[in-house]
C-alpha cells in the first residue's frame, strides 16, 4: 500500500504529462492496427512501423519531461522482470553484432521490419505502458482500446469475406487479411486480442456485456476465415488457458455454464 501511495503521489505531481503519456499509449493500441495506405507499395507494414516510431519518439519526450521533473525514479525498474528484459535486449544486440547481414538485421526483412530497431521499439512501448498505465482503471481502458481496435479489424475482415471490400476485390486463396495485410499475421493478432476482449466480460454488466460478447464473437469468426492452422492452434491454447478463470470470474460453476450453454 505504501508503494501504491508513493506511485500515486508521483503521478499526481505531474498529472499533465502522466495523462498525456497514458493517452498516447491507449491511442496507439487503438489506431496502429488500423493504419495502412494504398499510396505505398508496402501498404501495411511500413505505415504501421512508421506510426510506432513516431509514437515512441513522442512518448520518450513526455517521459523525459517527467524524468527531469522527478516524476520517474530509475530504481523502480530494477527487478527480475527488468533483468529478463535486459537479457532479451542484449541477446538481440549480440545477434545483430554477429549477423552476416548487419543492415538487414538492424532494420529487418522488407515488408516485415522485425529487426533490432523493432525489438527496441517494442521494449520502449513496454516501459512507456508500464510507467503510465498504473491502476485498475487505466488497465481496463487499455483492454477496451485493444478490444475496440480488434473489433474494427475483425469487422473489416468480415466485410472482405462477404465480398464487399471497396479496395480489394479478391482474397488470396480465399483468406481474409483485413488491415493487418496477411492472413497468418491477422490470425496471430486476433489470438492475442480475443482473450483481452473476453477478459472484459466480468467487468461489465447487461447490455455492455452483450456488446463485448458480440465483438468477441466477431473476432473469433474473423479468425476462422483466416484459414490459419497456426492461428487455430494458438487460439486452442489461449482458449484452454482463459476458459476456466473466465467462467469462475462470471460466477458460474462449469456445470451451470455448460447447462446454460446447451439450453441456449
């Protein structure tokens, strides 16, 4: 409790930069998955990576303002988790240093850009989120932002499957790709977003819970239309992990849950 109070005091001492940093992270989770442009040959990956880089730079500026003002203490980031992250970064740096193609290792393969720069980008986002999204309310807002973006991505995938896409009139091998750009990548994204969305069910009531349920159903349908075997396997694992705690959090015994399911 003392630590939570201390964190609260630090945040309240710099409410403007703290709220701006949190809003930046929430907006990025909502907007970045939806970003693409047909003005470039690289329609999907490059716009997203560029948006992430801009957001991280802005976030680091806000973080620097908080740090200079004394709103962030570096000693708060020395723990087992931080050691694991540091080891992850050092291993990637070593892989880059000994790479046979340092240039590609730095920026990543074309149309993917999963090189060292992207790894550092992800780590930067992790710490920006860790600093700014403290407390249950902001964590819930993060989940809502992710779920809203996932719903929009899934809706576009369903539009594609219905043959109503105003941009692309065909689907490669009949597989939807939505705003992500590739069916397997879309499946991987949905496998991550579906459990986050489902976790909102116990936090909501009546009509809102129904909306969350329908949005999650849309994502599952979009995942099915990716025809991604890896996505199906990932969803099976994620579903088996989240099913029991979700049922418990909804205050249903497994027996009552299945009885209601079959009656419905």
